[in-house]
C-alpha cells in the first residue's frame, strides 16, 4: 500500500509541477531528427549502439535513448528501448542497471557494476514519460530505480552529500583515495524529479554540493575540473585516471544549462577552458599542461559551447552546429539534447 501510494503521489506531483517539457505541444526533438538518430544508433530490439566504442551498449545510452524518444513524443520507440533496458540490463539484485552490454560476448553483460548517471537518466526518462502518457508502470519503475540510486550511490561523507559513480569501486572503503566522484554524473535537471520519486533531503543537498564543487574545483592553467576527482582530503585528480577534461566532462555545461543553472561566470570559465587558442574549436584538455590532446569538431560537441556563449554572452548559435547529420553516437546525442533545450528554453539563440 505504501509503495502504491508513493507512486501515485509522484504521478500527481509531477503533473501538478506542470513542467513545460511534460506539457510541450510539439515534440522538442522533431520526428525527422529522431528518425535519423534511431536509424543510425538504434536496432530493432531497442538497443542503443555506441558505434565509436565497439558497438557496445550501456545504461547511459539506453537512458539517453529513452529521454530522446520521450522528447520526440514517440511512445512505440520509447517502449522498445525500455524493453531492452529492463530485460537486458536490469539484472542486478539491488535494482540498479548493469552498465555494459557487448553484442559479441556471452553472456552479453560483461560488467555487472552500474553506472550511476545511466541509472539517473533511465529513471528520469521513465518519470517524464509516465507523467505525460499517464503510464503508472513507468512511474512505478522510475520510483524503484530512484530509491535504489539513493540507497546505493548517494552517500554522506564528512558533511558532504556525494554521488558515487557506481555502487562498487569508488567509496571510502573501496579506494585509498576514496571517495572518488565524477562531476559529469550529476544530471542536474533530473535530481528534483528523483526527489519526488524517492523523497529525501539528500537530493537537494546533492544538487547543491555538485554545483558547489564545480565552482570550486579548478585544475591547471585552464581552471577546469578533472573527470575523476578524489575527495579523501583536498580535491585532487583521482589516482589511476587520466588527468583531463575529457569526453565525460564535455557534457557538464549542458547538464548545468538544462538544469536551469545560469551562472555566467561558471559557464564562461568552462567554455573558455575548453576552447583552443583559435577561440572556436575545442577538444580533450590535458589538465596539468592545458594542452589540447584531441580536437573535437563534431557539431554535437561544438553546440554545447555555442549554447553556453548564447546564455552567458548573448551570441546566437550558428547554422553549422544546428545542422544534424548523425555520425557518432555520443556527439549526436548531445546535439539533440542541446537543440531540444534551446528550442524550449532559449529560442532567441536560434
């Protein structure tokens, strides 16, 4: 009875919140763009394919696929992606999703550990879809996943409420330099919804701590956060990881902006730190030296910087980064999320 009530309450509160995303009259991802995306990255089983990473699938990709199908208002595709996700990845006893699925392996799940950002994306998409489409089953699954995330990956250490990247391997007891966090795992827009699904003051504390860390933690001449950060003492790049602002970190400004964070100084610092000396293109940044290790010129990467420039400095997004021609899974995903965001919240950028 208590669980049923919590799901119904979440449903009512989400509807009452009246999110413009939930109520959007037109899909924020046009059907033509969604069709191009799924033709490139989604198979008939509902598996989202990371074609730059050995054609594997992962909980992050399934979560992104669910969110984009929702933003495209495509119920059939959403259900297909969810079917693959729940049958192939939700195999852990604690309710979290296994993060890695390989098509050539047997069994296909080759790492049963979870990835917390993937879990959050899945729960968030289920909550939005359940509310918009009046699907209590989606909401029930979203609430179960939110409770599992809260129980197994949200921790309080030395007065800080932190998000562990996974249930195993990053806590104080798991590593000499633990806890270790990845700031790109904070999906800011989703955290208030997690708080509705699994009520706890920890969600608000988590959001505030994540934003505070991004404001304070600045490494190297570019003043950027590392992807993997040890908080055992003073924040420092975690042992055993590249000291870089890499593929994970690229989405931090997008998550901030989609989450309603409009701190111009923070957005400008992240944007300028990512850019090369030409002031146009960005890439993977080696933190100790500030050197660009690899230039990333796909529009899906570039659009994040353009959106940040619009919000912080009023610069409109140029047509070349608005044009959608999907090649690789990750930048194509970021591009659609970026386009959906500015269409809804900042049409003056277009």
